[in-house]
C-alpha cells in the first residue's frame, strides 16, 4: 500500500478544509482562509500567525524567521507562522486563526479629485444610412461607407480592421444599409453593427494598485461613471509589495505568466461585476484604460519586471501603449484597445501620471507639491513652469507592515489617537468603531505626533523610559508605550507602540521628507512659497495632516494649502478614457518632467539623517511645529 | 449486423483506392485520381469522363447532363461523368480513367514583364548596439533603442507592437545590448532579435489565379527572387471558375470557410516548398503580398464574395489592405503583415492593378492597350494621360472548356495549327511533342484563323459543308473539321473542331473585342494610334498574335507593337513587395482609373453582334486581315 503523502488541514473557527502535500507550507491554505500576510509568504512580515491545535508533530521545526517573530510562550501555545510551517508527515492538522491574523474588510478608497475634461473619447460611434448599390453606383461597400462618413460627419476615414471588413458585406445587407460604425481615433473602423447602436458606447478605466484594484464603467456618450467596482489585488498571495512580486515573477516565465493571468482575471471579474450591476453587455465596452505603478503595469502586460528589481531600475518602456484586448485576454469587445497611460520611471508609474493629470498640478502657474504616499511614495514638484519628480522607498510601515501591532485600515484598526499630556493616557478611534485589534498607518502617525507633543519621546524618537507611567515600560528588551490594555482589545493582548515601531516610522517619514527637500532644493523652492500641497493615495485620506506635519513627514505649511486628493490614479484613468487630448498631454508631460534618482544625489545621506529627527534636525524648517512643541 | 454503407472504388491504371459512402458521387475521388474537371463537379463541362469496368449496378442511372455529354455507345462501354455517378449500393467498383480525362502536367507560366523599382521594402531591419543602463542613464529599454535608432539611422520611431515589447527586456540583455530591430513602414518595431540578423530579411509574393497560384520568395535586402514555386489553385475542386466558387461560398458560412482555408493551406504549402528549397526559415519572412482577381482576393481574406456574383457586382472594398499573418493563419513571421494590392472593381482585381504596374502602361505618354486574357478578360486603355478599363466575360473557351476536344495547355495538347489551303490538310504541334489528346486555347485560335484563311469557314464562322473533303463532315447532327485522325492520337478518337466550338470562340473573341472597341470609342482612339498593345496572362504567351488578329480578337496593328507581357500579375506583386512607393502609386491608380460597366453601355449589343463576325462586321477595322483574306 502506498503511504499517504498528504496532510488534511482544518482551519478554525471557519472549518475550512485543505489537503496539503508533504513538503509544502501552510501558507497558501492560510491565505485562502483569510490569514493576514504582508510579505507574500517569505517569512519577513511575521503577520501570518496561526495556532496549531492538533498535529504539531506533523509540522517542521521552527525556522529562524519564526524565532524572530514568535516568543517562547507563543511556541508553547502552538503559535507558528503559516508560511514557515511545512508539512513533514501525513495526518490531520487542526489550525486556529488568532483574531489578530484575520483579514478584515478593508476600507478601499475609490474616489478622488478629478479635473474637468472635454468629452472626446478615442472610440466613437456613427450611425449611417447609405444608398444601396445600383448599376450606376457600384462603389464597393467600404468606399461607400467612407464616402457617406465624409458627407454626413466630415470624417476622413481610410482604414478598416480585418474583423469589421469581414462583417461588412453581410451586415450592410441584413440591416438594409443602416449601420453603426465604431471608429477608433477618427482613423479606423473597428466594427460595423446593425441598425442604430450609437447609445451603446462604454469604456472601462482601471487603477491597478499594489494592494487594491478599482474599476470604473463609463458611458462614453456623456462621460459619466455608471458603475464603480473594486477588489483587493488578486496578486497579493504572490507577494504583498512590488519587490516581492518582482522577485517571484523573475524566477521563471511561468511565474510571470501566473501573475499576469491573475490580474487579467481580476480585471475581467471587475468588468463582469460592473456589467452585471448595470445590465450592460461587456461587448459594448470598446476601450479599457489602465493606470498603475510601473511594476503593476509590466505585470498587467506580461512584461518581465525583472530589471525593475535592481539598480538602475529600468522599465521596458515609458511611452503610452495600446494593445488589442484579445491579445491579452480582456473580456470586452474583441477589437477594443487597452490603453496604458505613460510612465515616468521605474518607480514613478502611470499612477503618478494620473495623479498629475487629475490634480492639474502641471497647469498651475504657482509652486506646488504633489505627494502620493504608498510603499513607494512619488513626489512631484512644480516651480510654476516645470515639473520635477522622484520616488522614495517609504516602505510599508504606513500600511501596517513592520509595525508590531500594525494592520491595514480595516475593521478594528486604531486610526486616530490623542494623548493627554497630563496623565499620558490616550484616547483613540477605530475603524467601524469595533474593539481595537491593531493600529493602522494614520493611527501610528497620530500616536507618534501625540507622543512627541506629550514629551513621551524626544526629538530622536527615543521613548523616555525615565518617565514613571504604567504605559511606558520595558518588555523583553523592548521599550514600548501601551495604547490599549488587553482588556479593551479584541485580541486579548496589549496594543503598544514600540521603540522599533517609532524608528520604522522615522525611516519612512524621513524617506518622504528627503525626497521633498531634495526636489525643493533643485528648484530653489522654500516651504512657505508652496501654494498647494496635494496628498494623493488612499492612505492620505485618513491621514491627520497636523500630525504628519508634527512628525516632519510633510513641509510645515498652513493646513488650508493641503489638499487631500484621494484616489487620483483612478481619476486620471477616467479622464484619459473620456478624452483623447488628455493622452497627448500625458505624453508631453512625461517627456518634459525631469526624474531625479535620489540614490544618485550627493547630499542624500545628509538630508536623510537630518530628516530622521522629529520633526527635523533643522527645526527652523518647521516654525509652527516649533511653536507647538515650544522649543 | 449493420449493412455496409460504403463502396470501395479502385481507379485504374494507377490502382488508387477510395471508400465512398452511399449517396456520394465519384467526383472527389476522381479529382484525387487526377481526372480532369473544369466545372467543379456541377455536370457542366463534361470533362470528368470515367469508364466503369466493374460494379455498374452500384451506381445511379445516367443524369440529364450525362445524356448531353455522352453517346449511347459510350454508355454501353461504361462511360460516365464522375461527378454525376452516385454510389447507390455498397460493393466494389473498378473505374478506368480514359486517356483524355487525365490531367497532364500543365504548363504554368510564372514569369512576366517587370518594371524596375527602387528597393525600399515596407519591412526593414536595423542592427543596433546600445549602451547598457547606468545610474546616470536609466532610460527605459524602448526609449533607449528609439534614441539609438534616431542617432544611428535618423529614424523617428514612436511605436512598438506588443509581441516585440514583451521580448524586449530579455533579448536586450541576453545579447548584451546588441539587437536587430525589425521595423515596419519606418514607423513601428515589430520584432527584436538577438545579435545582427540584418541579412535574414525575406518577403513572399503570391499571385492567386483562379487556376494557378504562383509564389516568389524574395530577399528584401537586394530585391532578388530566391525561389519560385507554383501549384494549381487547390480551390479548383470547389469550382473551376470564379462564378462556381462564388456560388459555392455563398451557400453557407462553412463553405466560405472551407474555400478560405483551402487557399491559405495552399499558400502555406508554397511557402514551405520555397523555404525547403532554399533552407530559409519561414519565420524570416516578414511580409506577404498577394494579388488576385476580386473573387480570389475575397476568398483569400475570408470575405463573403456573394455580392460579386450578381449585378451590380459590388466588392467589399477596393482599397489596399493589411492584415496580420496570424489573423489569417499564414505560416510566416507571426507579426508579419499580409498586404493586398488594391482592386478596381468586381471584375477588375488586384491582378489587373499588378498588370498595370508591371507594364507601366500608366506612365506612358502614348495611347496604349493592355489585355489580360482569361475567363474574365480585363482590358485597360491609356489615352496618354488617363486610364479607362473594363472587364468582359470571355469565358473559359480559351482554357479548353466548352470545346469538344478542348483541354488545358498540358502534355499532348495541340497548341499550334497550320492548314494547307490547297488540300485542307493540317499540320500541328503539341505540347511536349506527345501524341495529341486534345486542343488547347492557342491551338483553337490558330485552327479557326487557318480555317478562315483556307476558306473552310466563312465570315460568320459557318463551316462550308459544300466543300468536298474527308476532313469536313457531318457527324450526329454536328458539323466538324477533323484536325487529327484517331490513328494519330493518344485517345484513339478523331480530334475535331466542331461548328459549336467555332461559335464558342466567336463569342469569346467578340466579348474581348467589344470591350476593346467600347473603351477605344470612349477615348476616341483609333487602332492605328495605339503605340503598344500588352497581352498579359499565361494564355497570351502561347497565343499566335497573327491568328488572334485574323479572327478579330485584338485590333489590327503591326505585330511589333504587340508585347507579350506574360504573368505580369506576379511581377506586380513582386514590385509591391520590394517597394513601398509602388503601393502608393497603386492606390492613386485605382482612384484615378475609370471603370466602365459594359453591360450598362447602350451600344454594347450592337458592338457585340458586329464583333461576332470573323474578323468583324466592319472589315475596314482590319485592313491587314482584309488583305490576307483578299476581300
Ligand atoms: S511572514 Fe508569513 S506571510 Fe509574512
Ligand atoms: S461535368 Fe463533371 S466535373 Fe464538369
């Protein structure tokens, strides 16, 4: 009899059952059972915590990474990291998902600031009624319709694609020479439809974020959104951030294909959802516009992102790009085009271009700044006539990764914090007002700003252990501040901000501020000269700008100059979908804008070191913060 | 036990064996066994004669069409038409193919007059060596190569197709940034290849005739033909002429698909043959140029030709047209384009445009005529500045169809005839100097011209039965002239020219001359003003122009003005393959040339009736013939 080479794994409390072969980790099953993960199963984030209730002996011994993330007591209780726990023997394993590892329903911001554009889509429809041929008028079908297009619409069409050409003779005659022509860029006929179908003209705009994908079904006859849909990026199981996806995709062509297929399937699912909602035929969608960072862009198009993963971070192309939907398997009209906005550089993608278009920072005749905060933060500075930009690796700390009790902005995340400077007791607000189970990016920024103002930490971010308060404590070599006692929480554990957490945030905010300051130096712009600071991205929407200023993440400017622009990547995609002109502007833009590679700047190290301080080594840069902190 | 529902059919003398289900005719098996057929199995040509040696009772009783084409004695001997003989019972059938029904090796003319063109193909290759990216020069791959193309070759490329884009990053790095770019129309990169592959740049030109397909593999670096290949049009089993193929294709979409697939397969076979001959990789063929009459064009592109089959004979388009090879399944480079020269009208196709290009009649500053003789004869007239054209249904008589002993210009065909006016005995020459087994188009024209000169027939084409000569006789209601006694022939039968045959040729030549004369009237051109008469097409190559003049098929002009241009359709295709400029000229041409629909001309009937006479009712139009005939 052959030995059974698999283990049966049951995840509680949901009771989901998986069969896992010997030699494989519990990671994929855990992902399917909604266990949190930020590093794509590489043992780096420590978020995929599970508890083995039964079958410990069937699992490998703890890995180095588990020793780092889990305490001895936790091991005794059965805690493991799912991605490190490898099945070594056949049998039955029962797993519990602790509350803190459960992925909650995440807040997905899908709206953003949007500039008005003149409706002029790339694809248009024209109804025509042409005379039928006679012995005196025996023009061929194609020449008959182009003559009529010239006459009725003053269009000079010279081309027809193969798909439409094949349909042309039968369609003309089956609908008595009354047809609707679908025309691309006022140049080429891409379909010929029976009768008058002018009304059925839709487009779909997609913003592919590393974490989130948002889609907008638009009526191209009026430029209005008819359905908004969104989902988590289905590539997340392959890696939480762009770097882990690059490394996965670069390993072999099948991996690349898998990542590509996953996002295409995801986009198709969004399209279907939007069409189902509105009862619109997906074949009436004649164009798809996508924006995304450079890595998402490359993966969407099945282009190997390998060289985006190492210096000098070279993309395959930055120009805008068209490809037929059928060539990449997008389920809309078969002859529809998929258009991508242009990119700027390896880490300043089409999403940043969309930000620029949506905020119209490129049209301002004033000095202004645009910051799109994410794992990579893109920064664009206008001196009133020119644009300059950079990208900075701010890391995933604002998304909760690398933070002891960090989590995304999902149910139960502490998102706002106030600290009473007298007794050092905090007040907080959680997402959905549920019992806290962690702290998200905006909560951490708030907490550190409040800790600074309450003098719990000093300008170097050091927690003052000399303060005598039960919330400030040493715990296994860790110094921390307790935000929520375990009795208040949903995870039955104290939620704290550790010294390490503070340092992670200092690194992140210093990265951002260094980028800002290097750009401002290049253009010789002072903070006070800025007329506007746009903060784009979902994270920005929840950020307390006062706190961000206090910790020195953004320049010290009056709050009324700060504009939270929201998901401008999606807005830019929608603008490009409804306006051909915007596409030309985008193309000009990326050729004009100068990209600064921060790593190549001689004063980078020095700027960075100064920006690590709270708010900054040069306190004169932050006069209003100085006033509040009173030094 | 289930009854056997099939018959086993063996064709002698080759012994080929077929299984034919009850209800099906012997036609397809006969075709496969090389039995002649000119009507595509519709019982119209009477050429698919076979002899049933065994199993007569397994076959249907004679059809109306067989009663027309076969005599009582022949029936007794077992003669049948393969396309009419339907299997009605299971069993074994032995069939003999009589000599006259065997398809010989046909002469296929593949060469033709060709104008010199400047080498400037649509697809070119450029070798590039680009610097690899650094921290100071981090341009994306695409922008890196377009910059280098500008620098080294002064090219302004803005586009890259999806196929090449996907390959770009890996190819650049696997060949150390030395790559060969394949560029279309100096506009778009369609492939990127490792190292220097500039030498491997080929194109393929195809001339799709109703009967014959010729292919030319060309080196696009020097414009030279490296291999010439040809085959019978594999669509022939579906119908010998364009009308029968239109009617077959129009019946249902599957039929159209079958005809389309058949010609694509045929072209692929030619490509393979040419590549095998020369050891060239078919993936190094970057473009295919096709020419053909309008019906062949439509069928090649899978466009329904239905409306070419009835008045007003409207094509789907006349403009030139590009489609990707992968879209229609041509086995060359997957991103290669298939280009078709433009058409002029329903019965004046891209082959006629190729004729015009190859003969350069459109550049002449003199009055000139171009005649491409075939089942449809295209006629183009230049008045020294403008072109006018028409098409005339000259029928398949010149190809041997509808002629009692007619056959194609294959082995054993009588191709030249002289008649001694004294004793009325003929001398003849056959193809390959084999014993005669029929008479081909040029032989018939010769024979009739000689019969006219020997006064065997009168100006109305009537055989003078009053002449007392054993070669002139009445035979079963048929009046005929014996060209070869059965002892001389390979078919053991007298080969004759019947009164009906003469009438068929009169109809055919009258159709041609009517077209010529209507065009000449339009432009007010007299025969003597013509500086050149080009005769294009394979048939033209064998035609005795003196005889053609004598019977009034072409205008009476000095022989030194007649130019036998050969297969100019192929030449035009090759010119278009090597020169982008020729394509523009072709496009202008078809917009300038005026097409005359003969059926709509008020004097058509009258002109036709006059042209039925030998040489013509108005003998003054044929002064030199008048002199010879002495009236
Ligand atoms: S450590 Fe397991 S998913 Fe990150
Ligand atoms: S009659 Fe049989 S093929 Fe023409």
